[in-house]
C-alpha cells in the first residue's frame, strides 16, 4: 500500500513539473515573438549599423594615444544609441585624414594625472595626515618632475601638424576674420598729370622774384613781364589788371590781402602799388625803396616789402605817411618774406643765406633791428622759399637754393632746427597743405618738379612732373585742394592733389566763419 501511494505521489509531482515547464516554455516563446515584433528596441544580435561603425572607427583613431586599459570605454561609448538621427551626423565626421582639426596626442601619464586630480576633488580632506604640504610638494617634484597640485587637468603640448600640400580648408570663409571695407585705410590717389595748364608768355625767368599768388576769392594773379593778369578760377575768365608805362620796367612781386579784395604789386622801379581788383583801379603807389621790390607780405593793414638793397620796409596803407619801419639785417636781396598766420612773426630770407625772424610791434609792423628774435645761417644758398605751418604757428619751413638744396624745419620759440632734408635740387618755393598735413616744395635745377612731403616725417608722398624748365613759384588755392605752379617753360599748371573727403569738407565749411576786413576802413 505504501509503495502504491509513493508511486502515485511521484507521478502527480512529475505531471505538475512537466505542466509548469510547458507553460514556461510557452511564455518564453511568446516573449521572443513580442521582442521581435517591437521595432523600437535595439536588435542585439543584428550586424552593427553603418553609423556605429563610423563612430567606432573615429573614436579608435582619436584615442589611439591612450593606454590599453582605457579601451573598454571606447566600446561602451560606441554601443550607445545616438541622440540624433544617424544621417544628420554625416557632416560632422571629417571626410579625409589631415583635415583642418588638430587632435593632440595625450599620453597615459597626462590622463592618469587628470584622473587623479578629478577624483581628488570629490574626496574629503584628510585631517589626520602628518605629512606637511612642503614634503608632499617635494615628493611630487621628485617623482613627476612637477608639482601635481599645480598641474592642469589636461595639458595640450606640441605643435600642430602641417596640412597636406594643396589642402583647401572649406571652413576658411566662415571662420577667417578679415577687415571690413570701412575699417580699411584708403590710400589717396594723387594724379601725376596736372588738372589744367595755362599759358604764361613773357614770364620772367628770375629765381629771386615772386610772380604768382592766389586770393581767398579764387582769383589767380600772375605777373608776365610788365603786366599783371588775373584768372578767375571759378568762371575761367582772364582779366588784364594793369600794365606798366615803360616797356623796360617789369613786375617783381605780387601779394593778395587776406580778404582777397586788394593786390599789392612790387615793381622794378622801386615802388609798391596797391590795386582795387573789383573796380580795377590803382589806389596808391608807395615809393620808399632804392632797388627793385622782389618780395611782399601782408599783415592786416600793413604790407611789408623786401628789396634788392637788403632792406625791408613796412607800409601802413591807411595813412598818407605809409613808411612806418625799416629792417636792415640782410646784406643782399630779400627774396623771401612771410608773416606768420597769427601775425606775431615776420620771416625773411635773403641771398646772403640768412633766415631772420622779427616780432610784431605795437603799431602792427615789425620792430627795429635790435628786436631781431632769430637769425639762422645754416643754409648754404639763397633762401627764397619760406612757409609757416597753419596748424602750428611757431613752425617755419625754409628752403635753400642750388648751393644748399635743403628743406629745414625751425621752431621759432626754441630757435632749434627740428629736421633737415636734402632734396638734391634747388628749392624755389614752399607751402603747407593743411588738408592732409603735408609740405609741398617747388624745385629748379636739376629736377624741375614739385614734390609732396608728409609732415613732420618729411617722407616723400608724390612727385609731380610735367614742367620742362625750373619751377619758379607755387601757391595754394583758397580751399587748399589745388596747388598752382609757374615755371620758366612759360606755363602755369594746376595740380588737384589735396581734395578732401566731401563729408569732411562740409564739416570744415560749417566751421569757417566770415571775418570782416580792417583794410576796408580807410585806404587813401
């Protein structure tokens, strides 16, 4: 009985076990079917996708410098599902080796130090240690060659590899910074040909005379033998202002007043004539010199005249007794004469190679000989070319003749020569061009040209060639944009070399205020 009971119990147990096994097998089979039918689950047994292969190959090449112990991290990272669509990452992988990216070589020592420093930040501070910080620093320097506490998490060393020959970086357009057109300094174009050429027949070829001047009302005056002609630069008209009575006499010098209404004319018969240009009328003829008057310069109502005798006379055109002062420092002809823009100083240059500076007296004229401020004798030739700096009233430029050929810049206050330049050519005239802060020089033998110099460096900006003979004189237009030159080839050439930017020009015109002339008070 007992044996039958045992067999029955054993049979029931086996039956139950088989039924459970059958149910479990059926359950596992159903799970496999559901897993296959679900498309949002990764297929573990399928071949590796293309984007996974490319990511795996790029990671392997980028981390080739790591120690073998770190390779497990590469396989783990490559098996992760990307956050973006695989097709979108196509442009992020460089198409060829040796591209525009520099991937430095990180050795295992660098990675170990970086790992140590990162894990050390999370560890609590050990207060029980008996080792001092100085001892730890000494150990670290002896073991590693540097103090680990001062080490960087990741240090990139070495120079980047050179790109393959002929490689063109497609990202250069996007990431290369170039200066915008507004920030590029534009270089001014200076034409090498004159803007206009005027005939000057019967021009006297004499280095010591001053036969050209441009008024503030845009009239250009030129002396041709014994006549004075005016050219209206605005309308283009030509006017004969005066002609001397005797054929053997000739015009030696011209000078406009500041307002441009009156013209002073120095003649070979030792006189200074004053002409009203608007009415074409001679107002007076002032005689005081004993030789020809080769240079003139205005200072308000006083006109100063330099003679071949070496004397400088001052004439107050408001009074009948016009001769109010005489300066006699020069031993030979005074061929250069210029008042400073502020009217404080008179500069004179002579054939005796001297440059003299005189002060303005209370009456408006220069003082006597005892008041001579400066007398420079550095020039080795006649000094006809004189020019005051408009933006620095204490600066004077002077030029020497054939034996000297030097441009010298003087500081009247200190009496020193700031700079000197050998031009290798006779200097007949100088003028400052304020629009670009430059100095313009006219030359005779041997170059016969006009040169533009940058001030104060005196570096050559441009050469204006065109005259066939020596240039005798030059003058600047009232807007300071054009320089007129007259030469022994009997031509007047206009060089439009200093035009301002239109915006700057309008701003400058707004700042200019109209001034009344004191000479209009009384001229007898």
